[in-house]
């Protein structure tokens, strides 16, 4: 089983990347192979809706293929002005419903303020449903992220750390359940 994590931040030392990594590590412990896509390192061009998608650079095709090949996804974004980042929205614009159809997706948001990133995870839920994916019911957010992590990348709030770890474990469980259901339908 392959789980891809997408960190929708463009910062090199991203708290979103740290949060997505916590979920991915838990998914690994539950038996998944994982890969982190930190958008700051991928240099995707601006999506322009061109009719000949083969003319996009190779990085776009690698991104789409990684998502398409994944059994499940973890998508995290900082909350910018009440929503997800432009970089993450741009990356998702390259995807079509056929790339995400019935994929289980764990969502999380990271905020600089004390209220969390509820608007971000709500928007991501809507985008995922429009792309025919299946967002998990729990979408934790990390408030005051600039001060939320220890130097080794763990959350200072142990209850929140546990929520992210449970999210990774549940993602693997949901993917396994869906895969076994599909196999039963084929029999």
C-alpha cells in the first residue's frame, strides 16, 4: 500500500510538512509505504488549463502519476487568509476526478493563529469530494503552529500528536477496508 503526503506550504522549514510527516510516520507503522511531496521542492508551474497536457513539464506528470499510483493521500495546508495556499490549490488543479476516484484522503490544517485552520480543512473536504475522493471524517488542525512543535518535529501537545498519529493509522485501515471490499466485489 502506498500513501502519498502532500505538504501545501512553500516554506523550507514548514510546520505543515512536519504535521504531514507525523501522519505519514504513523501510516508507515501501520504498514504503508509512504512518500512526502513538499510543494516547495516540486516547482510546479501555474495551471493554465491547456488542452494539450503533454506540453506541461515533466514535474507535472510525475506529480499526477504519484497521486494516481497512491492508494491513499495525506493533504495538509497552512491556512492563508481563511483558506488553503495558492500552491496547494494550483497542484490540485492539475488533477482530475479519475486520478482521485474513491481514494481515501486524510486532511489537516495548520494555522498561525490560535483558532486553528477549520476553513482550510473544510475547503479541502469540498475539493476532494468534487474530485471523487473520500475524505476521512476527522480533519485535525494545529493552532499557533509557529510554537507547536518540539525541535525533533513532534507536537508539544501530546493529545494533538496522538490525533495526527491516529489519523495516519485510520487512513491505512480505511484503505485496507476499501481494497478488501473491491476484491470481494470482483469475486
